[in-house]
C-alpha cells in the first residue's frame, strides 16, 4: 500500500460525523417490549444532515467516530409521532384497482377520492378491504410506538455533491410520512 493511501485511510478513519457526511450503520430496532421490528446486519449508508435519519438519531451521532455504539429509547414524539385517528378514513371501493389488498400503499390520495381535508403528500396504507369501501390509514406504521434502537457506526465518508443536493443517499428509512405495509421491514 502506498504512503498516500495509508495517510488517506488514516484521515478517513479519524473522520467524525458532521453534516454533511454519509454514515454506514448497522442496527437492531425493537418496540418498547423488545419485539424485533427491523434489523440491519449488513451496513446501510445514510446521509447525515438531511432527510435520512430521525433528529434524535442525528443528535446522538453528531461528532462521533467509526466504532461508536449507542442504545436509544425513542418516544413517539422523537420517532414517528403520535397515532392520529383523524388520518384513518373510508373511500369507495370502486375507485381502487380490482386487486386491492391490505398493505397496499398510495402516495397521496387515490384518484377519485372523495374524502376532503386529508394531506395530499402522505403515503396511505390500505388496512381493510370491504365489498363497498376500503379503509386507508395515513399514519406511519410505527406512529404511537416507543422504540429501542441499538446502533453502531461502521464507516463515515464525505457526501457527494449529488447527495448534498438531494439531502439523502436514496430512499429515506426514517421519514415520518413514509411507511411500509404492516409486518414489513422499513429498509
């Protein structure tokens, strides 16, 4: 290995987490009762200082280095918010595709929706399907749930110009309005 490469590796390994950068994490996410929700055994990259991580997670990671480990308890207000029953509503079955099933999602209200006052920029999950109507839920699947997150930083790198401009390395994992079908993992 050349001396330049050794110096570059040494500088990178001493890099601390400061916005904007990209961190590689592994984690175990559980509810407050210890039920496994998600586990990243292989490292996944997240943009630090943008849209990829919850504010409390970024707060804990700020200034840390490779090898840092933390165990966080996240109340709903620091994770995916409180459950809002006003985001659950009925729509006519006729506006949905023939093969609509619980767990399907719609970015925004389905075309032809008649419900007024619901946020347009929300992902809605089909929770129940009946012959005459479909139940939609705009809450994140983890809304109202206290969480335990055990995480470890495996790598830190400079963010690219594209990542800085986007505020993300790709699809955010920790976004309040993004959701996965019940029983699905969030990555």
